[in-house]
C-alpha cells in the first residue's frame, strides 16, 4: 500500500460516547462529532479516518437484527472505498452483535474491528482512548500490501479476539471479555504482536463480499438447571414459529435422562425445530455421547455445538435459519466452522 489506509469508524452508541445526565444521574448517548473532539490524538495516526454515526446512538441493550442489517449495509456500501472498519458499540451485547456480523459478511477480506469501553471517553480514567486508538491501528495494519486482519474481531483491553469466540465476562473490570476456546489474535504491549498462525486466511481472494441479510430471530436460549419442570420446557419448545433453540447443557453436553425431557426434545426436532447443544461452561467443548447423559441427545438428532459460545450459536442460528436450509444440511453446516467460530 502506497497511500495511507482509509478507515471508516462506525458509531452505533454505547458507553464510549455517553455522558452523564445530571438530572437523572444516568449515562446516555451523545453526539458522535463531540466524541471525536475528545480524542485529538487521532490525527496522529497514519490513516485517514471517516465516520458514520447512527442518527440516534443506542445503548447496546437495544441492539436487534434490524440494527445488525444497518451495520452490515454500511460496511457493504463502503467496502470498496475503505481499507478497514472500526465499529463502536456498547460492550453489553458486543459479542452477540460482532458474532452475527461475522456470519453476515461472507468472503470478508478486510478488517472489521468491534470495540467500545467500560468508562465514557470523557472520564479521566477512561479505557476508551486506548481501545479506540489501537483498534484503528489494527484496522490499518498492512503486510505485503494486504491487510493483516481479514475477519471480524473484537478489541478490548490490550487484546484482539476473534469476535465470534468472545463472551462478556465482567461488568466492572476493564478486561471485560474472554475468549476461552481460542487464543487472542493479537496482544498490544510496547509492540502490537499478531499471532499470524491463528488468523483466518480467506481461501479465495477474488470472490466479492456477500452480505447475508435475512436473519431469522425465531430462536431462544434454554438454560438447564436442576429442578427445571416439564411445564417450563414444554412451553418453551411450543412457542409459535420457534425455529431454533440453543440448549445450554451441563459440562461437556450433559442433560437429564428423564423420559419426558427427551420426548419433548424429540418432538420439537421432528416438528422442524433445530436444537443446538452448547455447554453452560465458559470454556471447553461438547463431547456428545461421552457420558450416558448425552447419548439420547445424540440419538434424537440434537446438533453438536462443539466449543461454540452461546452468543455465536444464537448468531449462527439466526443466519442459517435466514438461508432456509433443509434440516439435515442445517445440522451439517452448523457443525462445520464457517467463520472460525468452532473447532472441527
Ligand atoms: N450499557 C452499555 C452498552 O452496552 C455498556 C457499554 O457500553 O459498555 O451500551
């Protein structure tokens, strides 16, 4: 690359751009232009920065599939013009949003880096400046005339993660995210060190970006706990139009062997609902059939979520359901890594 990289900063909202409303004492979103005024250091970076802001920035608790499409379309419309994208969202649902965007952007060949902060940018001890500045540096990183990163990532507190491997684990500390089943793609210290071997390397460079916009959110998370009742499971699995369930099981994919429980799951699968087994543990993987308590799940056709996170499983369900795939192929595709979200 001979000229400076062009980076598009997409601001959707979140703490990073919030200020205190002194009447209510609550944090609320404010104007994005003012956000940039707060970081004069940005002009020192070796790139050109352009910005796009949601008309009404949101707290990420209000994130939904319509906003996902808006973010994906901003990237699609600007894909040729820019070398990298930094998306600012609230951290609360950042793992869900960035995971979904990773599935929506097929054949991605440029960096898309999600970041935000735990403290507003105007706060003296803010983590916003480092997160934002390093994210822009990562989005601008080039090697042999190619972007170093060609996937959707999440940068927070000195670590770059594959976005669809992350989970928000802390509401207090600056180190708010973890990626327990996949190591960080880069760490920022005195130097910015990329773990090249861990990065996604898209196979076909010439293919154009395809943006998958038909998401189906007729999905739910069913978290097991000792004492869960037949009535509760039955009412969840018979929700009208339900198409996908993330079944959060114990340990390596274990669930009760009660007859009523297996029967309800089997009936749901036969009625066309896709049920994915994901562990409640923050790290580790499903090993279907390892214990007797998961043998029945395997037999009735529960999808093996392997080491996928709940956030990524919800995202992948919404994406694959939107593609209207027949149930058998759906299971195969779900169990195959499409964007590096699970191990084979
Ligand atoms: N509530 C905020 C949000 O997710 C928290 C944050 O930005 O970290 O929008």
